[in-house]
C-alpha cells in the first residue's frame, strides 16, 4: 500500500481582498522525499500556493491536507512541526538577538531537550559556515549571511516538508555551494522539498520534478529533465531554459544535450566529443 502524500491540495482556489484571483482550482500531491521545482512567471500563484501549505492562507474553495490533516482546522504552530518555510526576504524571518538563538528558536519550540537543541544548532551552523558568527547579532550581518542564518534556522527544525523561496538569492558562490550542500543533506534524510525560484539552473541541480504555474493554475507537472529540456513549453510560459541546457543545445548533439543539467554532465559530454553535427 502506498503511503499517503505529505501534502495534498484538491481544487484549491484563493482570491485576495482586492479581487485578484491567485489560485484557480489547483490540485497537487506531494509525496515524502520528492524534490519539486515550482516555477512560473511573477504573479503565477507560486507563493500563494506555498502559503496554503503552512496555514498562512486558507483556501476559499477546495481543501489542503498535510499528513492527512485539514490545514484549515490546524494551528500554524502544529503545522510548523511538519512544514518549514524559507521566506524570500531573510529580514522577514529574523527576530532574535544572536545567530545562535535564531537557529535554536525552532528546535526549542518543538520541545527538544537542551542538549538536542545544542547539537542541532552546532550542526547547522557548521554546515552553513556560520559557527564563528554564533554570538553575532544577525541583523548586523551582510544580506547574504542573513540569508544563510535563515537557511540554518529552517533546516534545524528538520521538518518533513521544506519550502524554499529563492534560497540562493544574494549568496556569493561559496555561500551558494554551502547552502545547496546543507539542503541536500536534509533531503537525503527523506524530507520533501518545494523549491520556488526563477533560477532554472538551480532547479536542474536540485529537483527531480517540476511544476509550472501560470495564471493561478498548474499548467505542467512532470519529470524535471523532460520539462527543463523542452524549450517549447518553457517559452510558452515565459521561462528560459537553464544556461547549461542552452549552451548544450548550441554545441552538442540533440541526444547529448537532453541529458545536460549540471557542469559535470557538460564536461563528460565534451570529453566524449558528442558535438552537434555540422550543417
């Protein structure tokens, strides 16, 4: 028997007070361990959908279930044990006086013992390169470091579903590498992920399933490699293929280009001289 989905949205619609219809009959199932890239143009409904998963919004129509429980009947504090949410702007998430306390806040509030809290904080500070800044006021750090603090804070809760809104925005290369490795470590433990981003190269690296939204609806849902290597469907919804995919399409054979999603893939194809046939 298949386990129930960790998140199940059925015919969900939502309209803002100004009359903007943000979601229009969205149905979506998310299984434990899935890595979903949620993409689409600005205003497509991505953030609104995600805010239904942690109880910030309740549907005007339809139903949202988390682990089989109706979100509309659950307290946000209860949902926070299962669903983590990384906001796009770290300043909307930081409120404690030190980096250590910020990362410790979530684990403390789900009732972990002091030694368990300390273990988690130390682990995620190390994974995100923040150990030396544990006593620093987070709001005095650079924007990139503040983003790393919020990543550590979300991951330290070790929820079964993590929603990440532009997790590598404002990070330099080294920080982005640390962030992605820390996230992958959490996913390796079986957590599901919804990655909301305009960076399709990041989606190619991190996701195995892609959901495209447009006009408050799900317009495509499937294997990440198939969707990201299909320029027609991406162009239809105003999306550019990942940069590596675009380069591969220019230089490599069609068969080879369809498998390029990371730098290592591209290097291997070049070594094997899978060039596009000259006209």
